[in-house]
């Protein structure tokens, strides 16, 4: 995982590399995984979670996992970008639950993320991204309203995952409310307020 702290200069270089990768990538439409997203202001408070998001006190997406068991991974280098998420290690088949009330914006199969879910919060300000799922909960469909704590999927290792875990990310959506595009926010600071 993380081999050392990233300096302010390193964070700037990481943000610049990420911006160059995002704008030079042609996969943003065909592969809308978090790495293919572009935020409107990539250098403005990279990863910082707004107070209103922290105040939501999101439910842990994998029941039984304790906040103190999590580790910060947002800035961990992954090729030309940061991880921009948190990996929650769990056994294959463990339930994954909605972190708050909202709507299923997209069920998507991607090469890196495998079986994924994009969920919007009730105001469609934030998107929650659940990846590497083994499968969806029975009957789950795009457009469904979900409640906090409702089972929406199961931990797996689909996509580029080597071991079972939930890759969980949070995005601040732009005014267009596009499920594939948003500013990545650090889930660690939200799940461990």
C-alpha cells in the first residue's frame, strides 16, 4: 500500500499528472471508472471532503468493518494517478450496503472496476462508487431508490482486483449530474470523521 508520505510538491505533480492523463485519455466515455473522471478544479483542495458530506455520517459500506480498521489510501500512487478511493478488505460474498439513502444512478461493468454501482445521494450532489463486486443484490436496477444500510451488492474481486475487497469512492458531482464525471473526495476522511 502506501510506502511513504507524499509532499506538497508531490501532490501537485500527482494532480498535474492526473489532469494530463484525464485530458489525454479517450476512455472517459467507454470506461467511466474513477480514473477516467475529470473534476472542474483539480488543484483546489484535492481530495478534501466538504463539511456537509462529513456531517452525513455515512454508514460503513461493509457491515462489521470498524472505522479504526481503515487506512488512508486516497493519495497512494496507481500508475499516473492517485488511488482516489479506499479499499475495504473483506471476505468474498460479504454484503455491501448503501452508505445513505439515494438512487442507483448506474450499474456498470468495467475492465478495471469489474461489477460496479454508482449511487447518488438524495440531492444528487455526491456519487458513491462501489467496485469489484461479486454480484448485485437480487432485483437491483438503475433508477431504484435505496435506503441507508440496504444490501446493494456483495464483496468480490472482479475487474483488476487481485483479492476480494470493496473499492469505495466518493465524487462531488458537477452541475450536469453525470455519473461518470466528478471530483474525487477522500472517503477515509468521511468514514473516519
